[in-house]
C-alpha cells in the first residue's frame, strides 16, 4: 500500500508538470481548476496513507 501511495504521489507531480488542467479543458472539456486538482489529490493521498496504515496493522 505504501508503494501504491508513493506512486500516486509521483503521478500527481507528473500531472502538475504536464499541465493536466489545460489538457482536461482542451481535450475532454472538463471544467476544473487547480484548486479542484489539489483537493482531490490531497484526499486520495490521505486515503492511501490511511489504507497503508491499516494494512500494516492487519
């Protein structure tokens, strides 16, 4: 679980570096802003850390 969470963190950095928001606007007409990106990805990271902690104690 820790590896998956770390990989997701790298994926977030990739999306940020490649300007995912502009791609989402242009290609799939998704009306998102950077605040949406930050909030959703922060929640996924928190969920991943929580799952990894629970898995370590199981």
